[in-house]
C-alpha cells in the first residue's frame, strides 16, 4: 500500500487508458465496417448513437425476468425461439423493421413462405391431392409417414381413405377430404374437442413442415436429426408449390413480403428436382418453365403499384450434393439449356443439402470441372455461389469445402460458418472479393450454434470479411413472418456490442455490392450496381433522418 502513495497513480492510469484506447482503435481499423463508419453523415452518426442508447436501455429493461417465478434466465441474445415473442415488441424491432436492407443473397424459394399460407392455398385449390407411403392410423404413423401432395385433374377412385388400415399406399385422396375427416384420436393435447377436423389436420401438417419451437431447443440431439426433418419438408410441400397457379401466387407472395421488409432485390436458390404441373390439365412442364414463370411474376410485380421501387430478382440453379454423378451432370446440362433460354433470369449454380452427409466439393470435382468446361463450350456464363463451411468440423471434409469453393472461383460463399478457423482462407476471401452469405437464425435452428452469441459472424467482421445477412429458410425455421429478414438483423444488432446500427448498414450495403444483378460482375462497381448503391445510400440517409425525428428524445439520456 505504501508504494501506491509514492506513485502518481492517476498519471499512470491516464497513460494506460490512452494506450488502451489506441489499441482498441487499431483493431477496429481491421473491421469490415471501418470505412463505412468513417463515411457516415452527421445525421447517420446521431441515429447510430440513438439506437445504441435504445439497445442498452432494452438490454437492461426488456431482457430481464418479469417475475422471480419465471423459469430460466432472460438476456439479450438468448435462443431465438425463446426470444422471438419478446423481441417483436421492442422499439429496436420497430427500427430494424423499417431499415433499408438492400438485397437478400441467400434464401431457398421453397422455404420462404409461412406454411399457414401454403396449406390455406392448397385447401382452396381444386385438384390438390395428398398421398402417403403408409396408412395414417396411429400418432407414430402421423410422425413418420412419407407424406406428399400433388395436383391431378381427375380424382382416382379410392376404396379406403388415408386413415384406414386398408388404405393402399400411394393412393391419391383430395386434400379437402383428408383435412375434413381428420380423426380426433390421432392428436394428443388439451381441448381437442374444441377443434374441427380441419384445424386438427392443419396443426398436424404444419408441425410436419416446420421446425417446431420444441425441436429448435433440442441441441443435444445433434445436427443429423434436425437436418433429416428439415430436408423431408421440401419433399412434402413441393407438390403444392410446383402446381403452376400456386407457384405464381407463391413467388409473388415472397417478393411482396420481402419488399415490405426493406428488401429491393433477391437472389433465390431453387432446387431443380421438381415436377412442374400445368394449370387445370396437370400436364408435366419442362423445368425451364419454372424459370420462365419466375421471370414473368417478377416483372409483373415490379410493374404493379405495390411493387414500385422493387429492383427485381434472379434465380440460382441448385442441385443436391448427395446425388450421384449421373444425376448431377443431368441437372447441370438442364441448367445450361435453361440459361440459354432465359439468360437474364439464372444468375449461377450451387450444390445444396446437408454438407456433413453430402458429397464434398473434392468428391464432386470431376462433375464441377466438367461443368466449367461445358459452360465454356456452350458460351454461357454460370458462376458458382457455393455453400461451404456450414459445419462444426475443423479440418474434416466438409470444412475442406471452403478450400475448394475458393479454388473453384465461387463468387460468394453460402454460410461459411467455419471460415473463421482459417486465417489464410480469410485473406483469400478478402483478396478475391468474395462475400460470405451469413444466416444466423438458420445456423442456430439447425444446431451449429446454441444461440446468436456463439455465432462466428463477429470473427468474420473483425477480420474484415465482406458479409451479408440473410434469412435462408424463414418459412420452415420459425421466423413466422413471411420472408422476414428483420429477425436476423435484429438478432445481430442486439447480440453484439461491436455491430451497432453502423454494422448493420455496412452488411446491408455489402449485400447490394454483391447481388447478382442482371448486368455486371458480382462485387464489381459497374452497370446497374452503381446506381443501386447510390439509391441505397439515399434510402439509408432517409432512414437515419426518421430515427432522429422519431427517437430524438433519446439523445442525451
């Protein structure tokens, strides 16, 4: 203690704090949002400061237990399913909802709309039928049966219904008939007597086609189990979605809700293994007609009053990575032919599905290199937008997909969850101007991270990696607000002190810089990208002015 008296401790603390401040500032120069923050207008800086105060206030007041009896802890960044209801009532939610989010780069079309909408449309569309690989006679059968939907113009004569032990697997039954005869004894729960058969049917089928709140919390069950259900959902719903009249409604619904959520452009991945059926006749159409209809709906929406200001949408053709070589090559050929027909609609190619149980890029190297050469010979440009690093692995084959994605010239990396473990790859991503499409809620629900707080996103931002925020599969994973991007943006803002409104703005602008617009190379400032970046900045400035006007009373608090 006597030494403290002999030392000018205040001077030493002051000198230490100066060094510490300089050290923190030096590290922040490496962050991807460093240049963005330097370019902010005085109004945007005020808005960011206001949002920071609101965020801190809500962390101290909203994210606390309401009663001592409440189970578990409540805190900012808690598990999404547990936090969702509370987050949607906050001021921060209202702010993020209004934010101009620019472009959505990573989303799978089939999983973009709430299942409530899908089945309401199915029940109100004549000709939609359901079939199963086993009779639905027990609760276990409801849980495990291979259920699919399809359109047919004429209903085949069936002797026994889906709930009979005499049902012949594969027999088509009108979906309205199945819904209106759902047996009460097949669902367990309270007050079943108050529900109609159709309500019980919807409760069951929506449970089969979404990751439920209960399932989202069972991280101890591991990744493979949740992925098995996740992938099964696409098989169930595709027969509804890819009936042409429903498909057109579906695409318009997605575009409209994205637009309402602050999105001006979207690159939508579509898995081209569907059977696309024509209106009324049910005739099987070429898969290229999926691309054609997508383009027609997009152009019609852009021309409508509600679509005013929407920039547009393109598709990324995807095949399934677990398929064999022959099947993938056939899909690649089909992609090239569709690209020739609709060159402005198809932006590129990807391989999708669970990485850990699928074939690695290295295993598919013959197909991928063949595809590159085939595209060259056919005079089409189909860049790669590869999923890679969507894994907990470190040095395994799935983690190794990152090396191959970069070597193969991918324009963007889908997820890149394990990228932060690879310092040299991080350098290459930056040097090669590759954007990482990060999907925080998807990574949590599919059990790569227990909550946003342990996500690898902050590491990527800190290393200066270009990152865009995306929602991946909101119709399946629990966002429950059709096509919502606000949930992922909100999660990131509330979870990480280093992000702030400025960091969100940087990621939104990054999305615009790396969107696959009709003309110009991804990530290169040319063509329509120049004008759209300028337009985004104007929208951003107006947004910041709104924050200052609406929440200015927070200044000085």
